[in-house]
């Protein structure tokens, strides 16, 4: 994994330093995709992965001990960081040219998540306007809801 500065929301151009989804070839995440170069914060909080399936894009996260809160469950901030990743993967799957920032995010904690278990996240675009994209989604543990979210992305013009 590389750590070159990048903008995750830029297109997969041939220019060095631009990000792209890279398919993992082996290990527990084989067949999933990961951003390269890595986003250091997401890599520390996650890492997070995604892949296409028959329903669109599904995102994956297997939290470990570093993601626990004082009660031993997964910290709400770690879940919200994963929800933000799901938000953008959902929007980018629908519009690969999208560039933007999270404008708002609402989260509802439904049940505790435990370290070591695979969490999956899916979202859906509620509306894509001229300057704002509305997304809602759910993070689950083996089909059990853990966190529901709704969020907006403010579209921005690409730099340069």
C-alpha cells in the first residue's frame, strides 16, 4: 500500500498519485477492492474495503481491538468513520466523476458491534441534485443492523 498524497475523489487517470480502487488478490480480503494510495486516517481507523455485488456496492470493515470503546464494543466514532466511507462509495459507484465533501451526517446507533466480526455497509442515493447528493444507508453485522445513517455530500469542482 502506498502513502502518496491524493484526492480519493479524483478520477483514475494515468497521472501518478491519483487514487484508484485496487483488487486484493489474496488473504482474507481477496476479491474486495481497496483505495491506493491509502487514505492514512481511513487506513488507521479501518482499513475499509468495497466490492460490487448483485445489489450495487457493499463495503466491508473488520474492526479490531484498536476500535474498541471503554466498554469493549466498537467505538461509535469508528462506526461513523466507516459510515462516511460507505456514503462516498455509494455515491462514487453511481457517479465516478463525483468530487465532494460530507456536508451533514446523521447516525442512529442500533446495537453494539464487537471486535473481530465482519461489518458490512450499504447505501442508497435518495436524490442527486445539482450541488447536493442525499444518501442513506445501514451498517450490519451478519444481517443485524448496527448503525443507520443519512448524509449529504456537497459537490465541489475539481481542482486543477
